[in-house]
């Protein structure tokens, strides 16, 4: 194995394969590839596996693959969606505190290859917060393929970009110690900044008005003086 990438250990389960790896001798992290069942009745049960994996695989964690589930109705181009399955998938991701990495350049990753086409976003990359901290400039894109109905996704961890990431609120943040206190503190700080800015604006406007009144009074006095000088 190359000195640049080291595989430290592996773990095989029913639907997934996981490896612990390290880049350039840095922090080790787990990568899990998963393929969920296409059978609708098995899909809710399949979510038990990543839950069990999180207990076994400690530390930064990334999960990539096709769960054969969607997390939003917009993830397919048809109006037929399983709302219950969406809710179960979202709850699983929330319980595992996993955040989806945004896919750049396209939305759907699978097509049935027929006319009319059915398009679905099935292939995804999720990561824990400590994995995101390891690779803050990670970028998820796609590559072309002529041998699969899926569009392969490519995660680049070494890409540095100064483009602001899309904000996405994660429900599991509410479970973090001190999260609500931090939000309240930040809101109070922002309100204080806004109040101070508004006060400075009003003071500047009042000063400008006062200066305008003073100038008007001076012009009036000059006009009256000139008028008195020209009286007979």
C-alpha cells in the first residue's frame, strides 16, 4: 500500500463494506460503502445496519453509496414518492448525526434509460461533523459512465475553494450540548449590533437635519440683513 494512503482495518457486513484509512499519516477515519435493497419491504430494516456500524466504527466517518432511498420528494422526477420511507431515512441520518455533502453540477444520479425517463438521486455521500472538520474544502462531483445507469460520484478531499458552502440546518444540532445557548448568545449579539447600527444611522440623520436647519436659519438671517440694508 502506498505511503500516501494506508488501510488500517476493514469491516464487512450484509449491505456494506468499511475500511479505516489514513492519508499521509494523518487522522484515521472510516469509509463505508453501502448498497441498500431494492425491495421496498426490506428498506426500513436495512437502516438498522448503519446504526450498528456507527457503534462499531468510532471516529470520523463517511458513508457513500446507494441506499435505494430518497430524503426529499424532489429527489425524483415523478410525483410517486414513499413519504414514510423518506421519514425513516431522514430519522436515521439524524440519529447518526450525518450530513449530506452537496453534489456539484447535477441533481439526479440514476436513470432507468427509458422514454419517458425516470430520474432519481440515489447515490450520495454523507459524513460526520468531525469528518467535515478534517476536510472543510471537500468537493463532491460526478464523472461520466457508459456502462451503468448510475452516475458515479467523486469526492475530492484536497480541493481548496473559497466559495461559501450552502447552509443546511441539521436537526441533530439540537441535541448538541450548549447549542441552544450558543444560538441565543449569537442572536443577542446580532441584535445588539443591529441596534447600534440603527442608532448610529438615526444620529447621523439627526445631525444632518440639525445642520440643515442651522444653514437655513443663517440664510434667512442674511436675507433679512440684506433686505434691511436696501430699505428706504
